């Protein structure tokens, strides 16, 4: 308790203007008839670099406002009820003392009051510094438009700029180039040095491209290792010059990184628009096609898209075949043909290779070479492989004496759905797995030896055998064959078909057979055309042969004799 003599000290009430100044705000009253403005104290704390007389009138203050000095007057013209308490408003604008001064973002809120004639007569309000919020909004806007790593346009706004450029070029009958610049082998840099070094490479490449652009050109990051580039008013000759300038800038100097210098190259695909690209999708697809072709030819090269009658015709065929494949799958018109593989000495049938066929509406059949490449390119091969597996297992289940082989594509070897299918089919049909041979290409075998070894092991656990198809066309070593544990090697027919005439092919095939025999791996010679070839293969120790001499693929089931079919029908 205080004593009676102790004074009670009451803090002085703070001035409103001081509170406003601490908050980065100032209050004003504006008489519209005289255009005079009265401000609260500490105005200089809100506008430190602007002389007070610049705020003495509305017209003087308007000279400081960006982007439009009339924004304050326009706010008073907005419709609103002329209530005695005034009509509220809120606006945002920038204030700058001069072009050399930074822009201050201001939020102004207040009320205007009408005179006897109902028009605005006076205004009371508060101005507040709003730099931080505006900076955040600008940053968000920048992030929405630009790639966070390189600072260039992101994919969305690059494509929007491309579409706008095409419309403009068509309207004004001009032309421009759209380029896709792809950093070569960026995945290798990721693997060797890490993603942070790869990011440094991407940023450095972007800077080098940016440094060589003209005014009006547009650069954006299209994807992980690709940049999109719009070169305005660019002829074909200009494209060649510009592309070499970009490629040289990227390849001629190493990229300094925290892990040391890294040497990189880039490839470029380009298309002239709107001559060969009437919309953004067309421009992107054709530039990407050119880039892919350039990379296949040689890393660090450049290619311009040009019309190609053969390519366009092939695409039309691809589209037609794609539609036919999907329809045939749905209508169960994917069928099997069976090519015999016989013992090289006795000519007794050892097994049959199952080859896919597709029955067309007119009753004709499309062969595997017409189906598989298109299905692989367009991502339909897994569906085809699933259907072939079902058909082969059904044949094995129906014919206890049959032994069949089937080919599967590279994608299918790692397809979990295919594994689920084969596991369920093997459980549903005991004894089938032991009569099934799965053929994988040599290309698959060398892609990832550990993954393929897991694939082989799982199949052999079922009791199935594994064959390497087209052996000799790739680079698989016999050490890898031993590591994989394959059972059969099928020697590529390109080497077999000419052994009666080519000494080189004879030496190559004989060496393969000899090495396989030493590793206890069975051999099959494909494309055997004549008896002299078959005799040589037999004498060299080849286990099995197939080809025109033995018999081509047929839809007839050789293991179904007339007696067997009669028993089946009677049963």
C-alpha cells in the first residue's frame, strides 16, 4: 500500500501522431476546395527523403505518385452513399522523390465527406508504408513466373511467351526461331558429382546463354536439363549462326564448381515459326524431335526441323497401328504363331518360339516386326506382353507335351504387374513353368546386370529357363552370361544366314558356340537357310537350329495331332 504522502504518478497519454510515426503511418486532412493538406507530426519519419512542401497540396503530392498521380482523385469519384460519416476508400500506390530514389509503396485508407452539392468536399485518412508486404507479393509473383534455380522464365510462362510470339508473327507476317537447348549427359554429372554440382552447371549454362542474347529474345527453363529460347526476326541462316554461338559458349570453357572444373556440351533442336509451327505444341514437339535426333547423331550438335515425307507417312502408320493394337487387345485379336526350334542332330522338335500376330479387320495378319517397334515406342508393349503371357500359359496348360518360348520387351522385365501376372498364372497352372522359356534381348542383359540377374533368378525359381535372344548383336560378355545364369543363347541370325559364304561369320559363330559349350550354355542358331549351314552348325556343336530350312512360324498348333483334337472334341 502507498503511504498518504506518496504521489501517484500517471503516465502522460502519448500523442496520436507519435504512435502513428512508430507504426510507419501519418494522418492527413485534405480540403478539396483549396487543395490544401494538413498532416500529423513526424511526417518525415514516413517520407524521410521528401521535402514537407511536396505534401502541402493534393496536386503537389500527386506529382510524387506512381504509376498514376490521379489515383487519389479517382478514388473519390467511386460510387458510394453520401452518408454523414463519410464514404470509405482504400488505395495503393508508389511514391518516389525522384528517379534516383527508391520507390516507397503506400497504402492509403480514409473517408471522404460530401459538401452541400453532394460532391466530395474533404478527405480524412491515413497513409502507411507497405514496402514489406509489396516486396513479398513481388517475390511470389517472380517465383510464379521464374525458375527458382536460374531466375529465367519457368516452363509455364515460356510456353505462354511462345504462343504469344506465334500469334504476333502470324499477325505481322514475320518469323522467329524456337530452340530447345539440352545439356548433354547431365545425369552423368549428377551421378559423378551430386545434384548440387549439376545445379551449378545448369546455372552456369543459363548465364552463358543469357549473355549472348539480343534484346527482345526470350529465355526460359523448359525442363531439368533443357532451356527454351525464342529468337525474334530470325532466318534459317541466323539460326545456324546463333546456335554455333551458344554451343561454343557452353563447350569452350569448363564450368567451375565446388567439386572442381566440369566440362559440358549441349545440343540444340530448332524450328522456324510460324512457317513450320502454327501453335506452341507444334513448335515444342518439332524442336524436341530435332533435339533428340541431334543428340543421337552426336552430342554437341545442332539440327533444324524440316518437313520429311517419309517421316510423316511413318507417323500416320504409327497412329493407325496404335489404334489397331489397342482395338485388337480389347477385341482379343492378338494371337500366336509358333516357329519350331529343332535339335541340330536329330531334327526333332525341342520347343516352339511364340511370335505375336495381330489379326486385322480384313482377316490379314500384322507380323511382330510391324507391331513390336510401334508398341515399344508408344508405350503399349507392356499390354501386348501381358496378353502374350496369358496366351502362352493357356497353350502350355492345354498341351502337356508342348514347350514354348516367349519374347518380352526391355520395359516388361522390370514391370511389377507382369510379375504379378506370371506368379498368379504359375500358381493356377502347376507344371507349366518348367515348359516355359523366357527370351530377353542382349540389350536388356547389359543394361543393369544386377537388376537382370534378379529377374533371371525369380524366373528360374519358378522352374522356367532363360534365353538371350539376338546374341552377338550387342556387347554382352560370356562372363556376364555366366553371372546371369542363362540357360540358352540364341545366336543372331544376321551372322548365321551367311555362314556358308562368309569366312568372318563362320569364325564368329563357331567361336560363340565353342565358348557357350564350355560354359554349359545351350545354343540356338537363328535364320538357318540351307542344309550346308545346318550341317556346319551341327558339326560345330550347336544344339538347336531354327529358320526357313526348318519351317517358318505358323498359327497351326503342331502338338495337336488329329487324334488328340478328336479326343478333345469328344471330351
